[in-house]
């Protein structure tokens, strides 16, 4: 059985169809030519590549072949999703949104006050932040279930980063200015990412690092609440585990048994209600109403026994009225501008990551799509507007969104209903919070953040990917023992290191033939596979770049050395050919091309033949443009590993 002499490797041809020889090497085996992709100009390639990077979802596909009026309507719907569902809005939907909106308002009001305290801001700022941003998001946002407002992690990070430089007690005005300026820059950064379609930037915070970061932050947040739960007056402003624990025990003389009794009692009540709702999702309203119920009951308790509870600190006076403008408090100059920008970017990334993740989670449950870039612009613009109306960083809260979803929310109108309830509170109900004890705010925060400790996710990471688990633990302990910003930096650093590790040390494996087939798979994975005599078949499972070309050369040469040792040990035939399966090599640069050339020369000196199997179009094109293909000859490149083995084996048999 001889080699088909009609097989021609016309690499300069630009035909896109495969040419198949009429004579088979073996029964059922045909040898195909490996052709170049269709010829494109540099401008066409650049346009296609930029489109794949920035517009993978092709957001303008709906505008094709439409009239100008239709395009105008689609444009309004694209920029303002409210125009998409607004015309179809009905009384039935409104009924559902009113119920869900009032339900999340009962959660948002106490959480807003509590999270503002967590950020070292006046409690009223938390309520302001639960009014304006939800209204803006309901117009610009694409999620139907996202409950917008302050969140614990962003509040903690903002509070810890700003208080390291500026004391909220000694310089309250400067602290407020920095908080609102940081919120403005957070919104500007978020909106810019969405407008420039650079959402992939936030992907550097991997799920594994976020699990560790959230858990570490939750522990620190909970420990910080010991100040309120124990009634301690003088407490450390540091956010590390050891200083907080030391401060708790160093101020034992300040512990108040009245505060401890009230705090523990309501903490047990809140945790019990949370447990009931988790076990029985239909009773979601139990955990949703528990924070506001706790505020009301504790306020009545303190009011009735105020003479006997003088050691329990209370919130005190909260001003009534709408959000006053705060554009004049934005500071774009001065020595603290860098701190505001840094805080804004960090909190912006965290809140954006949480908001988009929550929105997509509930969108998947209801089978609709959330546009990530539009969400970035919506969250960014609402934070920019919020910074001008006495609000700090807000985003989509998981707890609020879960309650919103379970309460039957149908559209973003639920956020409008929630904002209306907050408005009524701001206008008429603020004096009622005067006697609300601070210990209740601590209990609400602990109950909210305890859900961020996802030990099941950490266990899954351990079972599935030890490197991901290591990243999780580095992030967790970084937050716990160094600082929250440093923990976030460690999280990003570990994520980048993992990417670099995969890029610079790609996976390579030796392949064998599954007996009785033309299928080639990993030799150590399938028991049915066996080595092909005289062949070493290697698969490279990554692009070949300057960062990994040296490693790949060393690793391939090691594979060859180990194969020769195995042949000697088992008295097999000599090694004659090395086949590189390039199916998974999606790209190659000049360093990668040099690797292929040098490897071919090195193997040729040792009387080995180097063969490439199934290079993808872009790789094939670069090999052709660099004239590398000329050195491989007629039997140097094949469409599949099976064809390469069959054709070369037949060639050897035909030679005398």
C-alpha cells in the first residue's frame, strides 16, 4: 500500500475548502490538505479582532435592516431599558412590584442605617443612599430583580481605607468630602468600564479569591460589631484580627451587661429568622421583616426603660427631609485626592463585581439576559449622581435582591416602590429612630455578613482545584491579618499569578492510539490507548507565546528523552518521528515560530522528523508568512494525527 503521489501541499493557495485525495492510504483513511484561511487585509483582521474583544455579544445586531423610526426606538430601549418593558407594564405587574418593593424597604431601611455606620458615615447617609440610586437604576438598569442600596463589603472597604488617613471623629467634614469624592470616582470608573466595554477588567477577581476575600471581610466586620454588641466606648479603629480581639479584652471594664443582653437576644432572633427563611424559602418574609421588627421592638424597649438603660447607646437625632445636594463637597484637588481616587476604584471594582454577579444570578433563574456593560454604566451613573446628593457607594445587594426575587418582583419598579417607602421615612418617620440602640445595628450587620462566609464553596475549591483553594486562603488570611485593601491586593495578585502560571507553564501530554480506531488520546488517561511504534505524539494545550516558548522547548526535549529511555527499557523499535498535535494551540507569536523552527532543526540533527498536526487558521497563516512551512516539506503538516501516522507509516513502508 503506497503513498498517494497526488497529495500536494499548496500553502500559497487561499482556498477555504479541503481537497481530499481520491486514493486512501488505508481503508477509510483519506489524507486532507491543510489550507490557509481566507485572505484578509490588515484592516479587516484588526476590525474582526477588535469586534471579538469589545463586542463579543454584537450589541447592534437588532439595528440591522431596520427603519430610522425603528432604530430610534431600539436606541432608546438600548440606552434606557425602562422603554423596553414600560409599554407592556400592567396592573398585575404593579401589584407584584408593590409587594416586593415594600418588603425590601423593610430590609433596606435598617440595613442602610447600619451599613453607613460600618463606613464611619452618619446613619442618615445610609438612608439617602437607599433613595436616589434605586430611582436612577430603575431607569438605566437591565436587571428586573436587583435590589439596589449600600452593601457591607463596599462600606467596610471605604471605611477602612479612608479612616487610615483621616479620622471620621476628628475631621468629620473632610471625611465626608473624601467619601463623596471617592463615590464619584467609583461611579466614573464603573461607567467608563461599561462605555469602553472593558468589563473583562473585573474578571481578574476570580471566584476563588472572592470567596476568600468575602469570608475574611465578613469575619472582620463581625468582630468590629463587638464594639456595639458589648457596649465598648473606646475601641480600636484598626481592621485586623489581632488588634480587634486585643481591644475587646483590653476594655473589659467597659462591657455593659444591659447592652450584651439586648444585643445577644436580638442577634439570636435575627439569626433564627434567617435560618427559617433559608430552610423554607416560602417564608422569605420572616428574615426580610426581622431587621425592621428588631429596630421597632428595641426602640420601644429602650424608650420604655430609658431610665434603666442609660448605658445603652442610641442613634440619636436624625434630620428629616430629602437628600440635600452635595456637589459642593466633591473635592478634586488637595493632598487627599489620590486617597479618594484609590478608594473609589477599589470600592468601585468590588461593588461592580457584586452587583453584576447578583444580577446575572437572578436573571438566569428567570431565563432573561443582563447586559454586563449596560449594568456597569447604570451602576456607575447612579453612583456619580449619588455622590452629588449625599450618597455613598451603592450597588446590587444579594440579600435585598434575594428578598426581592422571592417576594415576586417583576420589574425594576420594585426599586421605585422601595425608594418611595424610604422617601416617606425620610420625610415623616425620622424622629422615631431617635431611641434606636446602636447595638441593634451591630446585630443586623452580623446577620447580614455571616452569609458571606461560604464554607461550602471553599470545600468545593479544595476538592476540585487546590490552586484555587490556595488563592482563596491567601485572600482570606490577607484580609484577616494584614488589612482589607491588602487582602484585595493579594486576591488580585494571586489571580494574576494563576493566569501567568497557566500561560508560562502550559500543559503538554503524550498521546496514544485507541486500538481499533483512528482516535488519539492521552496515554495516561485511557487504558485502551497504546504507543504507536516509532512515533512520539505530543499535544500542546495552550497558545505558544514568548512567555512559554522556552519552557515548551525544554519540556518537549524532555518528553523525547523519556521516550527514548522507555524504548530502551522495553526493547522497542527506534524513535523516528515526533508529531505535535496543535489543535489547542489557538495562537502563536514570533517567539513561538522560532521555537518551531529551532525544534525542527534540533530534531533533524538527531535524525528525527518533526510533524505538525491540525494547526488552526491563524497559526497556519503566521507559519506561512514567516516561510516556516517551506522547511517542513510535503509530509510535514497534516489535518489530523491519524492522517499523519497513516501517511508517514505508508511512506516508510514504500521505501526500500
